[in-house]
C-alpha cells in the first residue's frame, strides 16, 4: 500500500509498504481523510531519536472499517469511524477517570505520533480508539479529531469563566483557531474577539461567529483593550492557538485580573511569570495559565455531535496523498487557511 512516512529526521516520503493486518482487539481502517496538523511539522523538525523512524504520519484520521481482529465487537466492515489518537496506559489514575490525555505512565504519543498513523491507504488502530460518525462527511470528521477536539477541550477547561457576556480572545485563526471560534459560538454566550495576521483568516473568523476581529501586530493589544476595557478588567479568557513570544505577550497584556490563559499553540514562545507586583505586571494577579493537550474520548464524541448538527464545520483544503509533502510545505509557510486534509 501507499504511505507517507517519516523516513529520517526532516525527511517525508511517499513509499510502498505491506498492508498491515488487524491483530486481536484491533481494526484495519481504510483511510478516507487525514488532517495535516502543525504538530506534524514539529515531528518533522525533531532531532533524531525523538520520534520513531520510519513512521507513517497522520493523527487526524477518519475512514471505513475494512476488517476486525479477534475479539472485536461492535464494529463491522463498512462502518464509518473517526480515530481518537491518544493511547494511554489505561490503568493510571488519569486514564481510569477517562483523562487519557493526562496519562501518568505513557509519554506523549499515540497514532501518528509514536506508531503508524493515517497517511496511508490503511491503518491499524485499537478498536477502543474508534468513534462512530454516522453520515458525517469523512473530510469533516478527520479534522474534528484534533483541530476540533483540542480547542473544544480548551473551552471545557475554561468553561467556568466563559459566562454569558464575558470576553474571550482567540489568537490565531488557523486549523484550531477557526474551530475554537465556532465552538465558543455554539456552546457559550461569550463575546468573541479573533486575532490573526491574515485578513483572510479574520474574514473566516467573522463568518464563523466572531464579534470582533483584530489584526495581529504591535497595536493589537491596544486595539483589544479598547474593546474589553482597561486593566484590571480585560478578557476573561484568552486562547492562544499560536504560542510564539508575540502572541503570548498580547495574551498576557489583555487578560483580566482573575482571567485564564490557555496556551494551545506549540509555537515555542516563553511566557514570563513573576510572583511580584510588577508595574506593568508580567501577569495580572489571580490569573491562571494552563496548557491543554488534545482532549478525551468523551469530548471527541461531543465534538462529532456538533459536527453532525452542523454547528462545527472545518474549512478544508483537500490534497491527494501524493501531494501530502506539498500540503505540509504550504502549512509551514502559513498558506493554509483552515485545515489541509489529505485524501488517500
């Protein structure tokens, strides 16, 4: 079968490999769609030994059941499913509570991260990782598994602060950010401010439900402050889907006293935190900072329900499998708006 694999650090190639076989408790999935995530670029850029090679990339996957392994119940050939990519230990305190994204024993990994993922004609996954999607379009289902799930989890983390009439700033209207705007619009009554460097992305945010849009840059914080008011008031919640120094500076500058910063983007920036009464403060008093990771299976089920109801729609650009390296190049250059989806 065809597969797009990390064959060496920084090297992504389409190759021919034997088709896998489902073992006990596993399902062989005929892949129909795979989202191209910015996290995949971190895998490509990682030093030797950080991720296994060779490895098939792709952790946002949807498709149809081809065959089931011994002991699998509840799934039959032809069933349509989305893949929950995290594989925790299943026995630690977090996993037993359904929080596999907080597993205490298995390091960061999962399907397309530490074992072969979906950028291929077929992928083998544990049957427990599949969720039914009904008639949901497969190119929509795939990005829901991360681009939808990750911001949904972030919103769940911050939900106590997302009261009707409060302010939420979403920084970075890319694959995750444009979903975050929709999730906020569909599940809360907050006022949404979208921030991005691209006017096209801001136009997308407006269509997705943002009440205000602000172009990122040196004046962004001042513009946001003109909307939310001066300190110690401000944005009750800031969701940073970029995570570079500039966006983190904007985030901590506009968040309110007692507000919440959620660092979703993996841009490698640094957030200064000093437990003193600086003026201006590096961080407002009583403000919490959290780093949400992916989400839970239960949350993915809810994200799929939003998709089935038409309340959450990925803005997708599709590419055939042989153009997957090109899709990642465009993603690296910031030329993908919404989500790139590979269709094998």
